[in-house]
C-alpha cells in the first residue's frame, strides 16, 4: 500500500475511531476516569511501576493546556505525575495543565491505539492519534484540526477555581467532550469523502513548532541538543529526528541558518558594526563569526555589505 492509499484508508477509519471514542466518553464514570483531580476521576493508580513498562520515545512532557486521552484499542500505561495508570478501552484519561505525563507500553501488549483531544486557541481543537505496534516503534498517526465552539467551555472549566460536586463536574466535562468529539466526527466524515486524501495530512508536531519559535527568538543564546531535550522533556536524539523529519534540517543547523540569514539582513539594511552584529547573534569571537558567515554566504560580512550598498563607508 503506497502513501496515498494509506492516507485514504486512515480517512475512512477516522469516523469509526471517533465514534468509538464518543461511546467511551458516554459510558465513563468516576471509576473509569484517570485524573489527579478526585472531583472528576476516581480510577486507582497501579500499586507500583509496571514490570516491563517502557515510555514512548518523546519521554515525559508538561503542557499549559489540558489534554484528554481516550484508549481505543489494546493496553497501555499512563504515567501521570509520578503515578502509573492502566489504559484500555472504556477508560478516559484527563491530563490537567502542568502535570508531567507520558504514555507507555504495557507488559506484553503488542498493539494499542490512543485518541488525544488537544484544545487549541481561538475556538479551535485538535484530534491526534498515537499508535504502538510491536516490533515497530511508537508513532503519531494523524492530526486533524477543526473549529470548536465547545473548546472554550472546556478550557474555562479547568481555569475555574471554585469547587464543584464530583458528579456535577464530571457531567459538565462529559458534555464538553461529547460536543468536541461530535465536531471532530463531522470534520472526519467530510474528509472521508475526499477521494485523493489530500485534505487530511500530517501536521507538524506541536513540539516542533515550539522548538522552532524558541530557536528563532533566542538566536543570541548558546544552545545544545541536550539542553533542548531537557527543556521539552524529550530524548535529545529523538527530538533531533522529530525536528529533522518536519523541517528537513536538524535543530542546531536550523538555528545557525537563521543566524546567518539574520546576519545578512543586518549587514545589508543597517549600519551596525560587524562586531556588534556578531555579539547580538551569540558569536563572542568576530573572526569566527566572519568565517562561518563566509562559509554560508560565500563572502565576508563586509563584502556583502559593500555589494549591497557600494557607496556606504564602513
């Protein structure tokens, strides 16, 4: 099966997967909800770290928004703030903002499929599918984004500080989740009719977008792949592969490219001294900066500036 056929096949599966998630949310109660907040979840954690438990490659993560994980197939483990919970169809995991979490493989389970609800901003939401199928590594499958009027209500419930009766709070969240999944199902059903599968595509992983923004706004700061991995709670090698798959270039090479592009713009369009430009982009040694600049642009900073404005005296 080629990539085009696989995309069309995923499109046809989407409505079925989302319909299955709707059923799980509809049937969920306090005993099947995994959450640290006892008002919405009462599923008990496992007594200890499961034998042969293995985190997925991206490692522990922490986000500023809530996320909801709905198991659709197989058995997995959710590591949530130092505790371990069994994940299987019929359970729903609610990851509150700020909690360290990671999914992982469960004992001898050969295959699992998870649906993640990831609220966005400005009335949008995302549905993301993860799969682990031995002996293949964990992999994100598909992400779809869609307008969602229920997302703002969901975010507001997590932002509220007032306490609510456990049953009432769960019912409110259930209503929000059912509404979001209904909106997702409508979007997926429309994609099901796309004959070429082009409407549904792999989106850039949200971590890649965050790293790209961080690198662009910290061109003046020395950085290492290990530091990036620590910052985003990811294995550095896996982070590098993830970024390269999305952008076609490794993170540090991307940062150097942006530095050199910015340096060229500053040389052409400002009268800043070359030494000041170098320091502003994280190069303490102007000679080393000039050498890197020449390798990238084929000429020195001074020569590029002179070519851009031949009458400028520097």
